[in-house]
């Protein structure tokens, strides 16, 4: 004879563990994506600073050439 009470409890436990697992996966994805986005923002900031530096150097070179004429 099959104990339906046992099957119901087993089903409840399986659903609970699936929910827990899905929550953990979501937390992992959030943290991982957050780290990636932060890294990209740092890279973007670094490259913007480099571009500004090169533009300033370019302006200085142009100004020095104009003064020499």
C-alpha cells in the first residue's frame, strides 16, 4: 500500500529544495553580473581618462606648433 502522506511530504520537500536552489542561482547571477558591470565601469573610466590625456597632449602640440610659426 502506498502512503500518500509520505508522497505529499516528499513532494513538498522537493519543491522547497528547488525553490532554494533557484534562489541561490539567482543570487549568484546577480553578484556575478554586478562584478562584471563594475569592472566595465572601471575600464570605461580608465579609458576616458586616457582619451582626455591624449586630447590634452594633442592640444598642447597644436598650440606649440602655432606659437612656433
